[in-house]
C-alpha cells in the first residue's frame, strides 16, 4: 500500500490500495471519496461514475477500496494517538521530576542552613513529595504556598520555582 495523506490545505487524497485498484488509479479518486463522504451508497457511486464518466467500477471493488482506506486511517490515527500519549506522558514525567528536584533542593537547604522550619511545614513538604511521587499532583498549589512562606519567613532561596511551569 502506498502512503495515504490527507493534506488539509489541498484536501488531496493519495492512493493507498494495490496497483490494480480501479478507484485509486482513476482520475476520480477525490470525487469518489466526496460522494462516499456525502452518504452515497456503493451502488449509487457505481451508477454515477458509469453515467457521468462512462467509468466502470464494481461495488465489490469500491467496497474493498474503502475497507483498505478505513483500515489505513485507523492505523494512522492510532499512530498519532500513541505519539501524543507518549509526548504527554513525557511532559508529565519531566514536570514531576522537576517538582521533586525542587522539594529535594529545599530540604537540602534546610539541612545546610539549619533553617528553623515549622515542623508542620516540614511534614507538609514530605507529604506533598510523597503525593507527587504517587502520581497525585493535587499538592502542587500547597507546595507553592509552603515555599512562599519559607522565602518570606526564613529567606530560603527557591529560585528554582520556575520549574513549576508546565
């Protein structure tokens, strides 16, 4: 099968079937697809092509062409979905890693500076870290507030907060 491409700018439909497909090899490929898209039945398309262009098609050949066409569209759609899913998952993983790195840097600064941190804030920090590692991002807003308090009260350097942007 040749590659099928539907170019949105030109609405070009390229052949996808075997070399002997009468639909793909006709000058009427785009028109046949348009007729089918508009709800015409195979036998109506066969009659239309015969009357209008004196072009012989069989309903079985037309059926086989659209079966191949639809199968190929499904394969292409699945490939696109898979690519999008991988990209989205990668972005979520990057974001999660960035947040965990930020929490770890804040904890390291607390240890290094001996900053007096409210024990409840420290507990929240560990809880949020655990939630994020478990895949629950609901604590992100709470994390921002926690870091803001650390900056305001203790002068902790959390310039890495830019990592929160998705």
